[in-house]
């Protein structure tokens, strides 16, 4: 590669004609299939009829498909064109600051209307629900990125959107509420007094900071009570991870333009959609023997489902209304500390991603809040983008890897997904810059207590 060509590769773009026309399903390429999802009452594998009160049949079919690729509908592609393909950048200024021989690339999803990767699945979910005659979608949101994305997507297809946001994040991020309402959505702090699930939590703890599990219970409760209403989930489920693979498919094509192959792929993980969206297309290439990257998931020490959770069947929500999924979990009753990375506060990890982790195909590490914000500030001062708190976890791991390369002299290629900007998270940066931010680490005793309510599932 010439010096001129290398310099020109700082920002790598794809044309609209090069945008992916299909989503990638990793399940057919895995050494073994993931365990089935179980009915919460019978403990038997769920069928399409069990999921029909919540999801349209098109999404149920995607949830269980064994096809390697799923075509993206033209109506979805039309909305995707508002921001896709998203750019891939080489972080040259960060590399120079670190003095590393490594090349750091980041796929920037903050260019979407919602400012994150979440519309990649919100748009198809809204499309399929509208096509099925649904009028309203309910959902939960942590940091607010998913709620914002679903409100935007609902507006594209004429749907109402009702959002329950985890109370801690609702109070920390007031501009998310305004953004969701601007897109036409309705938003409530969770736990709320609008549902039986929320009222039970408030009766036990009027000052509850909430959790994604509680907010899911509230959104599901409302959805099942109305025939014209469905529930939409922003992470965790197979069809959500499927939709996000446009990230990795584009990144593969962009790196090919500069003749680069990643040695290390790093992504933040909460429920797993951003990480899987970047990693799964590359994992396909790894399983086929065409490349061999280390694939590393990064989670907060306050909510370490992969690194400290157990691999077991658990509910996806606090009230036990959802099917049972085998996943890395901290227990559905777990309420994490109110860290600023609200999108990484879910008690469980995607069942599919958990299965991939159990197969030894990826690794996981946990990072403290202050280390992550330090990385976020360093990135902002070099690359000019203030990252959301969630991807600062991946950035912290990227910086650690780049500094190891500095020590060893290895010119590794490091790839990450900058899954959103932090323009609505500036109060969190303000606390960090003022020295008021504290770290939260989950103790072994807290993990054991959270596991006490795991449901009993026969072998």
C-alpha cells in the first residue's frame, strides 16, 4: 500500500449501491445450534403461537430461521438510505497519541437519525408490524437510544410508540424524553404506576432506580392487553442481532478497500446487538478459515453478565412474563447500580451470543466506569467525536490493546464499533470531568444473591 493510498484511507466510504441487501444469520455456521427458548409455564420449547401475542409472524420466522441470509425489504432499505452505509474511520490521531504501531478502525453508527446503531433493527421491526396491521408498539429503553430509534421508526410507518425508560436513565438524560416525544413517541419512567408490574415494584421500593427487566415487564404487560399493540425489543433476541449485521457486512467491505484484515475485534456488550452486529459477519469468515481475529466483548463491572453471570435458563424480564432463555444471566431480579452506560444495564446477555461465548468463539472482559470515560475523553480530544458511554467500554479495551502493541511492536489491526454519539450524555461527562464519578463493581455476594431466584428448569 502506498503512503498516499494509506493516507486516503482515513475515512472509508461505501456507495449506496454497495449497501448490504440481506441480513446474515450465523446459526447455520455454528458448530452446534443454540438451546431452545422455553414456555414459562410448560417449560417446553415455544412455538410460533406462543410468540404471536407479542410479535408479527415475519419477525417470529426470523427468530427461528435456519436460513443463512434474509433479504432486506425495499421499504426498509429506503429508510436505511437516510444514513447507510455508515462510515468506517481509521483513528490516526488516537494512534499517534498512543504511540502505537497498531491500526485502529472504528465503524461509526452515530450518523443515524437516533444517533446510534438502534435504527438498524427499529426500522424493520416497525415495518413488519405495520404490514401486519399493528397500530401501536410498546417497548423499554435504558439510556434511551432504543426508545428514540423505535419512536423514529414508528413515525416512518405510521405507528404509535409507547416507551418505558429505566428511571435512573430517565432522570440522568432528560433530553432523551424530548427527542422521543419529538419523533412522536410517548414515554414513562419505569417503574411506573401505569402497570401492575410497575406498581408492585413501587410498593416494595418507592425510590427504585428501575432496571431493563422491570421496564420490559411493563411494556409486555400493556402489549398483551391490546389486540392492536405489539411489543418490540431492542436487543437480546435473534432477529434483533440479525438486523444489526449490516454493520459488520459493511465493515468487511470497507476494510477490503484498504486491504486490511482485523487481528482484534472489540465491541461493548449489554444485551448484545451492537457487538453481534459487528462481530458475526467476521466470525463467519473466521469459521470458514478466511481470517482469524480475536473477538472480544467488553461489559461494565457493575453489570458483568458474561464475566460473572451463570449460563442458565432465566426470564428476560423481572415479572417472569417472557419465555425462558438460556443465557449468561445475573438473575432476572438483579437491579444494577445506576451507571451512566444505561444501555449496558441488562441482567442477561443475548442467548445466541451467550451460546457463541460458551463455544469459545469469543472472549469477554469487564471495565470500570471511570476507565471507560477516560477513554471517551481521550477519543473525543483526538478523533473529535464524543462517544456515548456504552462504546467507551470498547474504546477502553481498544486503547489497552493498542498499548500492548506498543510494548511488543506488533502492528495489529484493531476494529471496533462506535455505536453512538454522546451528545445527550454530556451531564455524565460533566460528572467525570468534575471528579464526581464513582466506579461500581459487582461483588461475588451480590451475584450469589441475584442468582437465588433463577427458575427451575428440568435437565
